[in-house]
């Protein structure tokens, strides 16, 4: 079957009106999603041996706060790909023992459930992750064992994620997070947000300090606000327990671009241990085309 799918066809929840080959809903995404998953796959593979010491004892946990239905359709191509959470659930090399999959949309949760062959390892949470995360963390805290947690944080837009949610997750001792940082949306909207209160960016960064810092940067002739906003995000992450050596956000941010080579967002790693950052640095040296980058 030859599918046609474009950005105007998707439903309100982000899914394509035409089902996937298995008859279940699939999320409509741009081609750049493949690049994002390329780095996720490489990181999950590269951390397998470090994860093994926990996985062998049943203590490796994967968390996806925006899991979608488990399958994606690349618009303009009609190609089907697995979502980030679905890749983690089906990981063959040192698999996670437990996967917590959350989404605000009931259709997405129901579809993901139907696609999973081993539901015993999955905990599904339907609702706004910014509200349900407290219960998720409380559930994980009940464990008597020393667990490793990896969270994949991939909201559709900055409005989908509040910094308080990351703060909740950071309560867990071993919590590494791969975060979609939506620099494209921030650049497009920051001027309008600057003179308003209680904006999407305030919630996303967990602070209002960005206004003065942005104003100061512009005053000194700095036109690119990206480094300023990213540095604020880094300082916020340090404030919730992430060490400097686990936050090489400026050096190790991976840009994900559209066809016009414009940055839509960057992937950043927040790690509690310097080994995770070291592994991430090695992972991103090769891009989706197979080219080796010097960092």
C-alpha cells in the first residue's frame, strides 16, 4: 500500500487518520524523527554493559512520558517506524526489566498496549505526565532495590513539559534523562513571551530569570538567544541534583534539523554519573548519515 501523509492531515492528538499496517493508530512525524531515534538507539545500545549490572538483578527501568501509540508514520514518505518507547520495550541487548509508558491520550495508551507482546514488563499511565509523574516517582521509590532509571523526555512542544516534572524525576538516585529541548519553538516565540507573565517558557525552564538574561544578552549585541536559554536550563538541572560532569549541554547537544537545515530542537543528556555523559559523547560522534563528527 502506498500511503500519502502530510502535516495537514494529522488528527488533534497528532496521529495520522490512516492506521498503520497493523490496523492501529500511528503518530504523524517529520523525517527528522528518524534522526532522533538514531541517537536514542545508539545510546541504548552503548549503555548496555553499564546497564547490565542492574538489568541482571531485575533493576533497570525505562520511562517514556510521551509515549504515543508506539508506531509513527513519516509524513511525505509514508514510512512506518517504531517510536522511542516501543524501541526500548523491544530492546534485545540487555533489555529493561520494566518500562513505564505514559501519554495524555487514551487512544495512544490503548494502541501501545495492543502492540506489546509482553505486558508484564510494562506499566501504562494515561494522563498528563506533568500531573501523573508524582505517582510514578512514588511507585518507583517503593522499591527496596538499587535501580537504574533512564527517562526519554520527548514532548511535541515546550507546552507539553514543565520543569517541575524533571524535578520530580530527579528525586530518584540514578536517573539519566535524554531530553528534547525545543529551541526552534523557543526562538519563534521568545519575543512574544518576554513581556508576558506565566508563559510556556517560564514553566518549561522552571524560572523567570531568562527575561533579564535575554535582555542583557541583547543589550550587549548577542542576537542568538539559544546559548543563553540552554545555559539557564543547565543551571536549573544543576539545582535539582545533576552534577557539572553530567551536563555538557553546550558541547554535547545534538541538533535535529528540518529540510532547510534549521534546528527544530536539540537532544541533551542530563546524567547523574559522568560515565553516562562519556558514553553520550562517544555516541554522537557518528551522525545518521554515517559521518564521523569531531567534538
